[in-house]
C-alpha cells in the first residue's frame, strides 16, 4: 500500500510499504480521511518531545485524526464489523495497569498512541490496523470530514465542559486554531458568551466568519470579566496570562502545549480560588462528540481549508498552504 513515511526531521515522502498485519482483536481499515495537526508538525520539525524521551522514533507513519471503513478483521472479532464506517481512539492502554482498570487508559504509562507513540503506525496510509476495542461507529449523518474531526473535537468538548460555563457566563479562548475554535463552538453551544484572543488578523477574521463577534488581537480590555479562560495556544506565557485574566472563583482550562516549559504562580491560583483543569486526549468524549456532530450541535466542517493527497503532506507539515485553500486552520488528507 501507499503511505506517507517520515524518515527523519524534515524528511518524508510517499512510500510503498507492506499492508498492515491484522492481529488478534484488530480490524483493517481502509482510510477515508486524515486530519493533520500540530503534533504531526512537531514530529516533522523534530521538536516533538516524545522523540527525545524515547517514546517515538523515525521512521514513522503519522496520522491520528482519521475515519474509514473496516475491510478485514483478525481472530476473535465479530464479522459484523466488516463494512462499518468508523473512527478510532488514539490512546491504546495496555489494559492491565491500575489506570486502565480504573477506566483512564488514555493516561496509561505504557500506552501506544496511533501515529504518535510506541511504534503504532498512523493513518497517513491507504490502510490502518487498530484494535476493534478502540473503534467508534459513525452514523450516516457524520460524513468523512466530520469523521476525521471527531478526535480533535473530543479534546475540545472535554475542554468546553471543563469550563463549566453556560448561560450568563463569559469565556475567553486563547488561540483561535483548530482546537481553540472547536472549544469556542462547544462553549457557545453551552450558552455562554465566547471571546477569542489571537495574534493574527487573519485567524480572527476567520473566527468572525464563524459568528464569533468578540475577538481581540494581542490583548483584551481590562474591564471584561471572564468566568473561564481556555488556553488553546502554544505559547509558554499564556498559562500565566490565563490565570491573571480569569475571575476569582473561575476556571482555567489548559489544553494547549508549549514547546518550552510554562509557569504559573500557584499563589495566584490559591488566592483567587481558581479551579485549573488539564486536558489530555479525546478518549472520554469521543462518543459524545460523534453524537454532537450527528445532531448538528456544532458543525466544524468550515475549519477544513482543503483536502489533498499523500503527495502534499510534506508541504502541509512544513506550514505551507496548497493553492486554492480556504481560510480555515485545518487540512485533511485523502489517502
């Protein structure tokens, strides 16, 4: 089959590789659509921490935001899986440790992550082998674009819920990229007033095109109280800024990751009586995200600027935009 193989930092291309072997309890999926995200770009640049911690290594097949159709199954799998449209959880716990037994396999110390960690190949390929236990069936109303947006949407839904915001509340989302905009959509669906803080005119103009009236470039006015602040950025100074901007007794949600250590003053956290929540993984919210998409609670399809083939992956990972791309922050690959 064809796959995009990343062989070293800044080096990758389409290769002919063996079709994945389907093990016991696994399914072989014909990949329909794959989203490319900031994690993939960090692997491409060589900055991803897992590379330096020994959790990941080149060569690797990226791709953890995907959907497709089950084509074959391994031993011990119900044949009814064949032909189903699915997406899959990125986080694959070992199933035996204390964390897995407590239902939080997404923080299993020995976990594999599809297309990211532990040598588990990702979906930037024509076919993908994954455990059936990680799959979620997609209804007909969730098309390929939405299917490949379930994984980032699950992260965003968890962050939106962590704000505990609803009617009468005001939430600031810092970082109007894919995750930030998805968070903003879910928070708006909860009934809260949403503000977005960004660093480029273009990103904020796109946010306004989605109906977000309250956008701020670089700074927000001092007289606006925020009941919750979500850090969906990659800037090391934003965690502290979020804590400064949130109202006393409010909530800060950290879903963005900086490339260098960030710091907050826990005295501020305590003296303002603030609740801080960290979000890793979409796993606990995948089913609810699929339901939200199917029911039209939010429609994130405008976030996708273009869908291209495997040959264009290097351009996307390097930060390029293909000719004719729209204004959205997300790119999809159709293997």
